[in-house]
C-alpha cells in the first residue's frame, strides 16, 4: 500500500528537502547530525482526512491515523491494538490544583505500558516494509520493553540494549517477550554508543527513535487522539516529560498536522518537563546556549538522558508552540506520583508523572494561570517500577490477625 500523502523529508539541520525515494534515515548531506522530519501533502490529505473521515472510522487504535503516518504497508492487521488510550476528565485533581479544566492522557495503558508503543508499532511496520528479520534499539527501558512486545506479536526478532540500571520491571518484560537482551555496563550514553556499533555491524533495522524519522510520526498519534477526544478543541496547554526529545517532538507534530488540515485552530502551548537531576534542555534554554551533556542522576529513569538524541526537533517543538521548559526534583516527582494515585486512581512511573510535577510548579510560578485548561500526559505505567514507587508511600508493617491491633491501626496509633 502506498501512502500518497507521504511526500518526503526535510532535514532539521540544513533545511534541505528530499523526496521519499532520495533519503531513508538521516540527511544524505549532513549525515548522522541531519535528523529528518517527515513531510506530507496536506492539501491532498485534507480531501480525505476530515471530520467525516474520523466519524466513520471505527478503528479505535492509533492505526485510525494511518493516512497521517509515513507507513506504506499492508501489515497493520499483524499489529497489537496500540493507542486510543483514555483521556480522563479530572475532577478531584482539577479541584486540588484550582484550574479551569484538566485532562489526563493515560498512556501507561498501552500494550507494554508506555507511550513508546506508539513509536515501536511504527518501527516494526517499517522493519517489515524493509523486509528485515531483526530490529534493534537502545533504550533507557521503555522503548526496549515496548519494541520487544511489538516485535514478538509481529513475528520479528529483536535485539535490545539497555543500561545496567534499567528497572527490573522493564528488563523482565524484555526477556519475557523473548527478545535478545544486552544489558550494557555503564549509563545510557554508553548503551546508545554500543548499540550503534552493533546495529552497523549486523545491519539490523534501527528503531532508535531520534535517528529513525518515522517513529516521531507514531508518537504524534498521542496528540491526534487528545485533539479528537476533545472534539478538536484541545486544551490551552499540554504537559509532557522529556528525555531524548522524540515524545515532545511528536506531541507538537500531531497538533501541527491537525492545524495544517484545518481541524484545530491553534497548537496548544507545550510545557516540557525534565528532572533537575538531568536537565540538559532546561539549562540550554535558561542560558540561551547550545545543549551540553548532563549527568543522568534521577529516579525518573526514562528521562535520564544526558545527551538527548533529538534536540533540534524538541527545541523547535517547544519554541513553535510558545511553550516553556521546566524542571522538577525527584522529591516533587514522588509527591506527584502519590497525588495522582490517590486523587485519580492512576499509577504512573516517575518519568510518567514528572508531567504532573511540572504542571504543579508551573501553576505555582504563574506560568500556567488558573483560568487556563490543561492536559498532561502520563507516559508510563507505575507497575514497571514498583521499587521507586515505594519511596512515594508508606508501607505498613505485617500485622498479627488481631482485631485490637487493627483497631489501633485504623485510628493511626499503629504503623
Ligand atoms: C521515553 C519516555 C519519555 C520521554 O520521551 P523522549 O522521547 O525520550 O523524550 C517520558 N516518559 C516515559 C515514561 C518514557 O518512557
Ligand atoms: Zn541536512
């Protein structure tokens, strides 16, 4: 199946346009540094992708947006149901924060428990399109477990590189989905470098999100969904956490596409959240300087990315949406995790709830005002990392089955 709306690529570094037959992964002129952005023919797309298209489309997964993605495949029926995750209309947390309206996009409810499934799904389709039999990636954990999941279902082999500190839940997923796990000594930077060498040597299909331009096209479906779930009237702000920068780039691209199609009026402002333990984007933004390597010192492992791999797309996304960069401490992330759990019944992993911690700080600092509306994205499920979540709660001691002790416990006199 050809996608006649998918035209080609524009290099985010030199600005050159390439027809889709002239490029594949990175810019033929700039090489590795030239990350490509997929270009569509919106005028032609408009004729097909309109309100009626959505009304008559009963595929409630991200695949309903296939014409808006750079996929040219007949293999969608080989894929799991990814996306169309709930957009929760908050009441309790909204009241607590005192803002006009609040929605929570619970992307932890994807098949492998994170928004990475949106990108991995497209990665697997592109690998099938390319006739590959093995797909590989390096990841802080979620892209890895997600790729293992999606590859298993589609019958592809997967080789996955993770840093040694990847949480046990994610590493367990990778092995359980039958992928070849390479647990690399050192941090994510070391892991990424090693995977690059190996991918080159063995010629595996490369799912690394920054390098592969198609994956952001998968990630953008999160904002296509947010917009559609809100009848194409998205909130004033969308809040998301940032590691490599692909997710925030996707969030922007989705809204940008809908604006080009005339389906929404404005791209929401993006609040991009990092952890103070690893905040290369925030520092570069504050000091108006180039991105510099940062330490990877945070419990929010999925956004512990010292050398972001998709900096230009991420910086452009926040700038073009009139957005704001912000960072939050691990302590605030843990508080947000517990708050979200008890106020809305949603359990996000630390990187997944960093968005909420950022929202709280942005309200405190007057960046987001009380008469504005907000959607924040929970990018990953808390069950992936129960050890860190236990820092956000108090676990009671083991109780003898004795009603008197229970009575004291219920009164708060026994812990
Ligand atoms: C990957 C990830 C992010 C950040 O995405 P990037 O594309 O690396 O910026 C945020 N939260 C979770 C749970 C993730 O897995
Ligand atoms: Zn270029």
